[in-house]
C-alpha cells in the first residue's frame, strides 16, 4: 500500500488495539507507529508513549517518522464523560485540535477522527437517524463529537485537510474491553456468560441501540480511508449502520448456547443516556459513496464472541 506511514493515537483503546493490528497487517509493522498515554506491553516495538494533550509530543513523532496518516482515537466516552463534564470537553477538544493542527502544519495527507451515535439527541426519531438529522447531543461526549464534526469540515474547507470520519455504533468485539461507554454492556454480557456469572445490565431489557461487530467496524474504517478523496461527499461524519439490538435480544441469543445464563436488570445513568440515542441508523450515504455493507448479524456475532472468549479464558486459567 505505497509509502504510507501511519500514526495511531489511542492504540490501547477498545477499537485502537484491534485497528492497530489490522493496520500493521496491511501496511507493515515498520510503517505503523502506535501510541497511547500509557505504555502497552503487547505492542513492544513501534510504540511511542504520547500524551495527545501536548502538541509538541505529537509533532515530534509526526516529523521524526514522516507520518502521512493519523488515526486519532483517544477520547473520554459517554458514560465516564458525564462524571467529569468540563475535563471531558477539555481533553476531547484539545487532543483533537492538536492533531488537526499538526496535520495541517506538517501536511499530513489523511486523518481519521471517529464520531459516534452520541451526536444525536432526544428530538431525533429513535427509529431512524438519517445523515442529516439534527445533532442535539445530550452528553458532553456527544457535544464534543458534534463539535469535532464541525471542526473537521472547517479544516477541510479552510485548509483542504482530508479528515475522514464515521459515526460508530457501539462496537462489540472479543479482543478488547470498552471503557466508560453506554454500550459497554454489549461486550461485558458475553464475558459474564463465558465465566458462568450472572450479568447485571445497566440498561432496560428492551432498549434497542445501534451496535456493530468489531470486524465490520475495522473494515469500515480501513475502507473509508482508502476511497478516493473526491468520492467523499460527507465532510462531517458518515452514519454507519449494522445491527439494532436490545439487551434482551442479546441475552436470548446467548441462552441458545448457554441455557443457564441469567441477566438481572438494574438501570443507572447509562439508561438515561441510551434513551437519548437513536435505536437505528440510516447509512445510505456510506452505502452510496463506497458500497458500505455490514456482514455480521446477531447470530454470527454471538457465536464468535462466545467461542473466542471461551478460548481466551481457557488460556488464562491454564
Ligand atoms: N460506544 C460509545 C459509548 O457508549 C458510543 O460512541 O459511549
């Protein structure tokens, strides 16, 4: 894939650690620099400790390694963000603007910045959020992503900085744990099932939310970064859809393989956040601009999650 040199910021996160491996496979380990605020023993080589709040630390790595693409994944998510609203705003905005400024000044050719279903709020029909639905987020995380979308458009319009973005649904994968999100339950529930533990779910059983299996999320990310610049018609962030699921639907699917698995429902502030998000996403634009289509459904995802986690726990316990 040419002479691309990639920097991943937030490589230790739920999406980051899986995307980093996928990028290393596509571009070669030596062409992908991974970074996070904390060291990661899993990524011994090609890893730099970067605090993205510090502009100079990002600039140094981009200069030193002649970086041509940045994937900026570091952020505080929806549920955790509500505990520290001002700090979340400060961190999410400053890290993002540091990345955009470094990219603009050093002429980085492409940047990926993730957005989220959290940009939508209460007035959007829960049944289907369209690409142009009103953005009226109810969380600081959502506000920072909606602002980020406008900044992406600004950097493109003013400086032709090619920033690309997806509004991710909640991501479900066995490789990594999410942290601080409202959709974290959709990963945790599988871990409890495999460990033969009862799962206490923080959402109501029938709260449907947009979810996507990790492999689909990774493929969508790599695809959007590969398509020709002129095919990108959305310079804010693309709606991305896959499944629309509730906790009870996932639990019922798990019980087909783990019949004694039990879930107890005990809602907290995450239920209030989920109630402001759409249950379904209309992703026509992504389908049109690069033929996006998700591949995994609930049945396939559940089989994969349970099988892979079973192997993982067996290894740990041996
Ligand atoms: N999964 C994220 C969260 O729950 C949404 O982008 O905060």
